[in-house]
């Protein structure tokens, strides 16, 4: 299923993201700055069984990815989970998924921007507060915006550099750290509680997230029906192995891992000495920068997809006549990201991400049997064996994870969803372009 070209003349988007570019994009988004502090949090919950929690979370994510792979293989347009929900459950549900996903991307970008500046202040204290902090944020967002405006190939090349760099940092950490691991530190004598283990798995599910938004720019991916499934499995396998090895090194080198605020920094200090703190600060900046670029590449495509389907004003779907990028969506997103990052209100918005992710995970998985039944004459290029059973299991797992969410998060999501509904109906009343057929 593809979205046909727009009737009015306008430049098409460029399919400039190749197979391995897309693998790198998913890895880049998934390996966020959270891995710098996550090992301590997971260990505090379940001890050495954190290794089992990683495996369990990776298994659950793999099941969800199976559903994403089949559903995504039916589409070649921009939008990712928004596009899937719109086709399977109608324009209103699709719009809410796209709207909430876009809001969560803004919040994630703002949070990472603040993290980047925090670590930059280690080397340059003047940017730690006040005008220096705001100036660095403005300069960073401007640079990433310009990079993504001038063409998807340029942004994709930059993403490849960031991905390779952050993977190399984690590889160096694990390869060197494994030589210093005390294997007596791994004790499995005391089993974790159900609450502790489920909380650890819940936290790790979202740490592995990234695959869910990476398909948003599918309209700029070469052969998306083939390359999206391949990239999903290649990337998640790479990330799962890296995360597991990082946890092994942290457990084996830090006796006080559960109470460590910067576990990778503390572990690195153990085997690299005073240079360890600077190494991790630079790694944190690199990790955050890479993810920021990936979010700048993917997030605005949600606005573009919403406009392409006539669900928000059409000018959000404008493409640049020379660079052939969705420049209006990129610019609007960049301005809002800067406002959220400087104001600090992103902390409130970040509380929404848990329910938002679980909601569109469940909807995408539920879309698998719906699309099979609706289009039996057009089987998906990638087909999951026992797909209906897998989809039902994934929806049940998402509901189980949702049951661990706080009530105030549901309230916050409802507020943002209601704001989206207002925009949706205002756009319809103003006579936005009608939705296109998929």
C-alpha cells in the first residue's frame, strides 16, 4: 500500500536512505543516553537477574518487532505507526497515534538536549546555566535543523557517523571492561520479586524502543517493504548484545553498582583511571547528539504524514523545491523543541511517553490480523508464521505492561489527546485537503 503522488505539482521526497543507513538509524535511536545510567537502576531492582531481565525484554520486543515487520512491509509512505493505525482503524485513531507520537518525540528531544548541555558543562562550565545554556541549545538545534533541511542523504550520512561512533564507544567499554570483570560478583542465590522483575522488564522495554519510530520516514527509504523488516531485526539484535555486555561489565567491576549515579563513568574509572570521567562525559555527549539527529530526522515526518493525509493544515506537508525535504514540518518542530528544551517544561511531557508507546505498540500489533482480513488478495511481503497468535500475545503483553503504569500518566495522555482532537476537528472545519487513499 502506498500513497499516490499529490495531484498538485510539488517535488517528491527523495528515497535516499539505503538499507544499512536504516539499520544505523534504528541503532542510533535505540542506543540513547539512558544506557549511561540504566545498569544501576536495573541492578537495584533485581541484582544479577538483570541479565535475565534483559533477555526477557529483548524477547518481548522481538515479538512486537515481528508484528511491526509484517505491518510495515505493507507500506512505503511516511508515518510509521500513524500510517498503520490509520489504515487499520480509521483516520481518527490514526490521527491520535500520530499526534501523541509527535508530542512524545518533542519531549524526548528536549530532554536529550538538556542532557547534552549538562555533559558539555563538564568541559565548558559557562554553558551550565543562564544565557550560555540557552545559547548552546539554540546553536545545537539550529545546526541539526540545517543539516536535516539540506537533504535526507546528508542527514543520513551524519546519522551513520554518529551511530558508528557511539557503537565503538560501547564496544571499547565492553572489550576493555571484560578483562577486569570479577565473575564472583554474579550471584543468583536470591530470586527477585515479581514486582521487581516486572518493573525491570518494563523499564527495559522502553530502553529497547526506537524501532517503533524509525519507520516514520519510510517514504525516503529505498525499497521499504524489504529493508524495514531486515533493518528491524538486525538493529535490535545488535543493540541487545551490546546492552547485555554493558550490564555484565558494570556488575563485574562495580561492587556498589546499585547506588551508582553514573555506572559507566564509575566503571570506566576503575580500569582507565582519572581519564574515565572525561571519556564518559564525551561519550554521553556523542550518544545524545546522535540520538538528537535521529529524532530531528524522524519526528518532523509525522507532521508531514498528518498533512499528507489531510488531517492537519496542508502547508505542513510542503517540501522544499531544491532540497526536497519537508522543510515546514522540520522548522515548526525545531522551534517547539527549542522552546521545550529552554523552558524545562519537557519534564511534564516526558511522563506521557510510557502510555503513548504502549498504546501504539498494541495498536500496531492489533493491526496485523485486521490488515490480513481486510486485504486477503494482497499478502504482506513479510509474513509472520502464526501472526494472529503472535499479535494477540503482544497485545496482551502491552496491556500487562500498561497495568504497571500510574493513573496520573493516563490523565496526562488524555489531556494531550483531547488537545489533538481539537486540532483535528478545527482542521476539518477549515476544509483541509481530504485524506488520500493508501
